[in-house]
C-alpha cells in the first residue's frame, strides 16, 4: 500500500486550479512529476490520478507502459544502465550484461535484494564510439569487456562504500 498519497495532492495541485480542469495533454508531465516524487508510479497513485482526472486507468497504463521512462516498480538506490543499442549490441553488450548481473546477483531489469542497484537495459546512450557502454548513475563507462565491466561495478561499490552490495556479489566464475 502506498502510505503517502499526500504527495500526490502536492503534485496534482500544480496541474489544476479552481478555474481550469485537467487536460489530457498534461498527462505525461504529471506522470513525470509523480515519478520524480515517488521514485516510480505506484498503482494507488495511478488509480488516484484516474479518479481525479476522469482518464481511465487503462489509458494511463497505456501511456506508462509505452514510454520506457516510466517505472511501475520501485528502483534501487543506484541505477546501472546497460546499452543494447546497435553498436553496443554488436560489440558485446550481452556479455557485459551477463558479467554485471552475475557480479550483482540480479537479473537484467531487476533490483538487488538489498535495493542498492537496479540493472536495466536501455537503447543508445549516445556515445556509440565507446561501445559497449554502461552508465552507473551519471557515470559513463565505455569500451568495456566483461572483466572491466565487473571492475567498474566493484570500483563504484568501493568508492561509495556499498558494503552490503559487496556481500551480495556473486563469486561465480572467479
Ligand atoms: S549503441 Fe550504445 S551508446 Fe549508442
């Protein structure tokens, strides 16, 4: 259950006032703002948005699932984005992804049990000459091999003192 629908009201009031009704063209901006506040889009929030705007839940869900920027599940404290755009895919994104997922003991698209990392696949990160590329939060790492990808994750954990994540790491293949 989402305990803080107050946050919803805070966000929603910026999109309406007593004079004007909510317009469908505001749906994406309000969803972006709600996601910024909650970190993802809880079902209760989508339901409340539907009640307040009169837009069917199915229609809101259509928008949420169409755009990859929206999340229906909470994410970890850190996001690892693995590029599966054409250049990265051709040069070995899959092997890089396998190495990272083994290192963090998580499936692609999921969050580690300790909630420290979410690992997701994305389309082009815009630096194809560095393929294969990942981003750990805002840091870009390029020309990776499975080994250097694992190294980037370990280095990030050391730098951030993520002891819990280290304990989660999978030692398979080492
Ligand atoms: S395809 Fe990966 S950065 Fe462009």
